[in-house]
């Protein structure tokens, strides 16, 4: 019997379910079936974010020794040719998952230009997300409000909250035009801020961008301005073009 690759994707053009299924089918998995009540160790579960409902199913697969692949919108948007990137990791998202890092410089091959670190600016821009994910990883629902209150205790700088754009995936560049720093729980917009040279403070310890940012806000006047490349090089091995997903290349790399 062929191993199965079940998914919980919605049947919507936004989620590109057929491309993801095609990639797993190319590796020999049976696709298109609902998640199993009793999965086998060789099975795979594919989920979009680890939401509470997905978390219940994922724990069932993990208890059976099966692998859980978590995907979401890529943290760096698109490559130099405008190809949209998707994030893939085992077990979790936001950097809390696991993925294989290869030899060579995949970041360089993506062709994304880094802006110099900004050493001026006045505003602090808060970058919340939708709070999707498992407990301990997802942004707390009250975080956008409480972080503003806490920032006011440590800085006199203007503070502005950039609402999450939802599925629109708008780029945060215009909102960061006058920023001294960005503050996030663990958002993809925070990664884009680092690429644009805007220093970032974060509050999820396992965040994928942590090695190129500061944890917490106590030292808001002393942002990280060091070497970003090690973080971005590691991150790049979890970001895949749709063509790499549809061909099965992304899944073969992750599951090997």
C-alpha cells in the first residue's frame, strides 16, 4: 500500500492545493484523501498553519510517528523574479519547526537585495499578525494592545501599529519609511523589515529571524545592527517557489 499524504487545505485558488498535492504525488504518496484516524508512520500530513483544529490532527499523526509538514506564506515574499515563496517546515511554523539546511548559498540564488541597516528614523512600527498557530507559538490575541502599553513605558518615540493586511500580503515598505525600528511577535513582515534594513525587536524566542534581531523591548534604543546573512541563509532553505513545490523538489528536500 502506498503511503498517504493527507492535507487540510481549503479548496481555494489562494492555497494552491493542487500544486501541493501534485508535488507529494510525484514522490509516490497517495493524495486527495482526508486525514487518517489511525495514520501509519510512513504517512504525511500537510497543513496550512498549525491552527487549533490542525493541531489536533497533527498531534495524532506525530503520535503515530508520521511527519507533519506546516506551510504558510513565505517570510520574504518573493524572489528577484517575482516568484512567490512559501514557507515549509516540519512540525511547526514561525521558525519553531525544523528543516534541512544544505550546502551552498540558497539565499544568494534567490537574488534578494539587502538594504543597509538604518541608523536614523523616529517611529516605532508595531507589526502584529493574525494569531494563527498552536499555543506557545501563535501571537497572543491581546499582544497588539499590550505591546503598545509596554513600549510607552520604555520610549518616548511615536508608536504606530500597522494592521495585518490579511490575504492581501501587502509589502510593509511604505509603513517603514520613517521607522527607527519595528516590533513584532514573530511576523513575516519582521523578516522583510530586516531585509529593508529596519532593525527589529521580537517576542517569540524561537522566531526564525531571532539571530538578526533583539528579543524583548527593554533595550529599544540599542537595536541589532550586526550580520544578517547567517539568519537569512538558514531561512532560505525553508522558503520555496511554487514550481519547486509542484515538482516535488521541496518535499523531497524537507522529508529526506
